[in-house]
């Protein structure tokens, strides 16, 4: 027993425990502490020392302290999505409100540059370019809204039929998607718009019936993936009807992708409408539209009237970016894989 106690004392002495230090609260050999770089140990173990916490912070500094007032990720994402939606709604309402004033001509103030009275300047007929830009953006957003809704519904019907209708229906829908994607959008829209007499309805229908192929592929893939999942197979074995499985399982699974695809169709529709109108196959020249404004400005750029194209073009880009912000943040909110981003 004496030999075992001697071995334990020898071991504790080698490890720095049970030393004969003069301090009351010390159980560690100071020699070992100095060698290990921990000479401040006794300073931080004094009982009743009011500065112990401050000394701990000096010895172990905080490398990173998160901001307590920092906005949560989902709150910031929701705020960005709502803010973009409100901005787009304001553009539409303002454009509809000034649609009559945007066509008023005043030759006394024609070809004026940007000023406080006319932020975007005036054109060759004295029309306010700011009001014309708002009216044109409102028209483009409304056309994009109708085209995106119609295209998304076509994509939903064809994607669901391809995924649930059997091999023949799937092969037909796949062939139709490949056929439509094989023709450039601009050419197809021009052909449809020209066949329908151009104008508002010609370009609106042309844009609406040409933007569904990409979303159709996405919806078909999502439904097929949901159809092969374990919980759908379990529901089928439990005897649930196909309608109940579709409503309780497939619709919640596909709905987020459908909504995001619907939002992201807007910028494509707006840009294609502006492009077709710019080429002369869309809206008539007397109607305020971004394509018409940009087309008319080409004849005056060489005269130094840069504001006729720069400001409407930047406004169109900003509107498209607002749709992109809204769609991207909505995808983060609805997609569980990116819910914490």
C-alpha cells in the first residue's frame, strides 16, 4: 500500500497536481504552468477578485460576437420579396394614372434635357419622357402578367399530363416541348403577332403561347420525383384515392416550383414584348411602350439627345431586376433546401 501511494504521489507531481505552492487556492505546480505558457493562472484564480471577468476576457479575447440587432435571414428575405412586389405594383398604378398625360404634346418644350420639371427630359414632340416611361412600363408589366399566367397554366397542364398520362402522352409532350424550344422565341412571337394583326392582343398572345416549355419540363420532373417517393407509395398501399394523394402530397410538392416559375416568367415576357415592339411587330407607335420609346429614340441619338434612350432603358432593366429579386427570394422562402440561406 505504501508503494502504491508513493507511485500516486510521484505521478501527481509529474502532472503538476498536488503541489506544495504557498497560495491557498493552488493545486497546480507553478513551475509546470510557467513552462506551458500559463503564468497568469494564479492571477485569475484569486477568490474575491472583482476584476476576474475582465482578466478572463484579456487572456481569452472574443474573436467574433454576432450582432444582436441583425435581421434574421427569413425576415430579410421576406422583406426583400414584399418590397419588390410593392415597387412593381406602384409602377403599374402610377403608369395607369398618367397614361393620358403621357400622350400630351407641347412643342414649346420639345427636345429639352433632364431637369427638375422633367426628370427624364422631353422628346421631339414635347412629351414628358418620365410619364411616357411609367406608362410604357405599366403596359409591359400588364402584358407580362397575362402572358406569364397563361404560359404557366399551359405548362402545368402539359407537365401533369406528361408525368401521369403514360408513355405515349409523355412522348408527345416531350416532342412538343422540343419542337417549341427548337424555334427561337423572337421569331415565333413575331410570326404569331403578325398573323394576329400585331397590336396589343397580337403581341400578348404571341408572348403567352411561347414561354411554357421550360416550366413544363420542371413541373414534369417534380411530379415524377414526387410520384416515386416513399410517402406516396405508402399512401397508395394504405388505400388512399389518387385524388387525395394528388391534393395532399403532389400539390404541396409542386406548388413552390410552380409559383417561382410563374414569377420568373415575367422578366422574359417583358423583355420579349419590348423586343418585338422595338422591331415594329408589337404595339402600335401611338401607344406608350418601352419598345416604341426605344425605337423612336434611335433616330435622335446622333443629335445628342441621349436621355431619350438611356432613362427608359435603365427603367426597363430596373423593372426586370425587381422581378428577379422577387422570384429569387420567393424561391428561398418556399424551397426547404434553401430555407436557411
